[in-house]
């Protein structure tokens, strides 16, 4: 027989009546409804038959939002994002300020008093149902950072704003947070970063007005990743102001149509490129004010103009790459300008206060002294393949780093942590979002608690492995920026990997009978496994060429798999089950290429010619270009899956001859064939073309 609370869920989809009850305002706001729904959803799972008592009182009534009960006790009209949990006998007020406070009150009640843990999008733990006997309740708080944003996924459709709100974030990357979840820290059009090309596109104006764009090494160039604007040009400054006014009007109109608050922040930010303008006029301004001061003068000028009619608006800018150092010449940001200071220089695995990160800490202190509104744009992963998959124990640096941010007048943090398959993503995301709210918590205690609750009996050996990883990084002085090449991970030796592998084996054995936790351990172990594969499966060098056998290509993700194959010249192959993987794009003709993740560009594309038979054949290609970053992904099909790593020193920014040993089977490639539709890759050989023959390098 179903317990009472479960029966209500089965019949109604939500709890409409139970031993506890939920009271809302007469006309609840959308986010108050959400808060009540979350409370019911999780509390009914944790309270057997819905039995809850508070301070010895049963028949508990939870008053969510600006209820009459809360008003009578002065628990409405709180400051923005402050939350409060207060019991009065059997009545409990769960409320807060602004459009997020009530949701935060509910999530804190569930976490702090009921024991629910919202770990990440995929994992929420609810204690085994029992009668909940809670003490009298009196708790309140407010997130320390006013702006809290983790950019978690390149595809907004895969992100979950509802979960982000339960983790008390007030923005969720590009995934829009609707009003029923309290809305978000909103930017007006066109975007929250790299807006110069979105406002004055190179593709639209480059031919007619090349003088509007950066003069780089004697040529005008533009585009998000290929250049900047010539911001000393008066026409450019006037056009930016005009377009910004138009964007503000669009933002107001869109908000009015949706019945939501209008955006308060508009972005004026440089492109994602180091190719600044080298014209005489721009460089004269740089000499006086440095890059950041020159850029800040532009933003100040535009912010002053808009403030004459719209004083409530703010204008944000990136200080990024060459513009991170603080300005010269007495330039200061206006009070309606937000400076987003990017950290592309620090060692992610060390606290910002570590001597190795002194350069950026000095930048932070200098900006703090002049900027009223300061946001840190930081990174939580590496962006260079294959190091994007590699382990580094940055979790031990978060507490000190985030405290230092707050102590230096930072009001918000934007953290790039896109890919959920990166190193210890679940732990790091939980820790990041928790410390965004209060960086003065004991980070080591939070890590230990996570290990114990999330991994169970596997937690202790995993923590030992992570501590070892942190210790060898410190002892060997490893420096891991946001784009570290694979060789930066040489501080992890094979004996280290073997020692940590033994601890991971111990962790798996400890939860072998617990399917949920075993899956968590295996997901968390992927970065360790990736590093081990990289060390074991290196390409052979032969006659000036790099020979990638199938084992060296295996990246352990996607539909491909490594298998034994007696017909392969190396005895193994990457098998791509075409019909299982993604039947549509798998030819013929079968397309493939090399892709550079940081610049989001293909450096080379090709097509396999028709296969002669169903056995292995060698296919040859010339003038194959590899990326400058060494982030070489060889992908097959228009779906870009599977992708295989071709990253090794000596193959960066190089023109090569490529030979691929592959076979194609099945009716998709051979009419009338009875075999399965498969592609198998046995070897890829890349031979750099000598510099004397490389026309591009000659130029």
C-alpha cells in the first residue's frame, strides 16, 4: 500500500492536502507558486506520510511568499534576495526579498533542515522518508555576491534554469530564466559579451568601411575572433552610440511585450581576438591610457550620453587578454559602468593569493581602487584538447579565491564551466555555487561533506586521490591557465597515475553494490582515465611522421569504441556504428576534418573518396592544416562525432600530409552488402611538410 503522501502524488501529480499544508498569498506571484511547488515536491518525498512537526507542533502550515501571516509578523518587503525561515509554533514562514527570496528560503529549508541535496542537474539526494521532527526554526541569509552566474553548457536547451535557482544562482549562462523562477540578472540585446562585432559586423561593413575595423599588421580585419573595431574612429563611436540606443529600445519593447522588467545592463565589449587596432591614432591613445584606459574612455563617453535620458541603466565591458591590466592616465569607470575583469593569466589550480598568481591579484587590487562595479569573469576548465579532459584539483583553491574576490570589492562572479564531462564537474559545480552564496564557509568541510554524502563509502579514497593530485601540483610547480597545452600536465607522472588509479579502484569496490553511487564514481573517474589513456596511447614517430594507432585516437566518449581487429595494421580499430551513432550525416560522401575548439573554427575539411572494397584502404590527403593552439580534434561526419584527439607537440600550426587507414562496410557504402554499416579507423598518419615547402609560413 502506498504511503499517504506518495498516494497523493500518484493521483494528483502534486500534494494538495497532507498532514502538512502550504499557504500562498491570495494572488501569488509566479515565483511564489514555484517556491510552493518545490517545497511540496521534495518534502513529500522526505516526510513519510507527510508527517512533519516543528518545535513539537504538528499539522504544520508553511506560509510561502508574501502571505497575510508573513505580513502580520513583518516578514515581507525584505531586501532583494534575502531569505528567511521562521517558525511560530506550527506555522512556518518561508519568504524573502525580490523575485528570488521565497525560492531561496524553500531551497535552504530543504537543504539545511530536511537534508535534501541539490548536487547538480542530474543528481538530487533525498533522505529516506521518515517522520520529520524539526526544531523551532529561525534562519536568514543573503548571497554575498550580488551576481552569480555559471556558464555551464554551450547548448542552452540542455541547461536547467530551475535547478540553477535552487542552487541560488541568479543567472544561468545562455539558458533564459523565466519569471516563474524569479527571472535573472538580465542583459539587453545583443548579448552579454563580445558585442562589438554583433553591433558593427565585419561581414556587413568590412568591404564598404574597412577603416571602421582594426588595422593589424598592415591589413584591416574584423570579426568576433579575427579582429576588433577601430575605436578611435569618430564614425565608429557615433555608430556604437546609435546602435546602443536602438538596442535599448528593443530591450524595452521586448520586456513590455512579455510583461517582465526591462533590462538594466547593456554590454559594450571587445571581440574575442588579440588583433587590436594598430593604426597611428589608436596607438597614440594606448600610449597615454593603456589598452584598458583607451577602451574605458569609449565606454564612459557612451555611458555619459545615455545617462542623460536613462540614468537607471548600466553599461558593462570586458577587460580581457591585452586589456586586463588597469588603465593609465587617471582614467576611471563611471558609476554606471560595470567592469568585467577576465582572468586569462592565473593558475587555476592555485588560489588567487598564491605567489604564482600575483600578477592578476595586482590587477584586481588596482581595478578595485577605481571601479565601483566590478565583476570577475573566471574559468573553471581548460580549453585545449586533450587537456580539457585532464584532472586538476582546483576545488581546493576555490574558498580562498572567492573570499579574496569579495574582500576586494567584487560584487559578482561569472564562471565559465561549460562542459559537464570535465574533471570532477559534479563536485566543482556544487562547490562553486555554494561558495558564490557565502565564500566564508569552510571549503574543506564542504568538500569532505560532498565526498561523504555524494559518493558514500567511495568518498574517502577519492578524496585521497584528489589530495595527492593537489600535492604533486604544488610540489612540482605546475601552472595551468585556462588554455594549458597537454605538456603542462607532465607534473602527473605514471607512478602518480597508478597510485591514484588504485584509490579509484578502491572507491569502485566500496560501492560495487550501490548502482547509483557506482555510476557517480565512474563518471567522476573519467578525467583520471583520460590522462592514463593519453600517457599510454601516444603516437609513434616514424620517418618524420606521427603515427596515431587506433589506441592513441581513442578518447573514450561518443558512439565510437576501441576494439580488437585482426585485419587492422595495428591490430585494433575505432569502430563507428553508423546506424547507432547518427545515420543521417554518415555519407557517402563521408565528410571529416580538423577543428580548433578555442577559435571555434575548422582548420581543414575533407571528404573520403568512395571505398573500393570492404577491407582496409589507405586514403591520402595533402595540405592539411592543424590549429595554432594544438587543440586538434579529428572528427568524422557533419555531426562532428565521434571526435578523436590529434594533439601532440610538433603538430601545432602546421601544414601536413595526412594518410588514413580506414574501412567502410555495409549497404550505406556498398550497394547490396550484407555487412553492418560501419566505419573503422585503424591509423592516422600526419607528416609535417618541411617549412621550406610551406607557402603559408613563408608569407
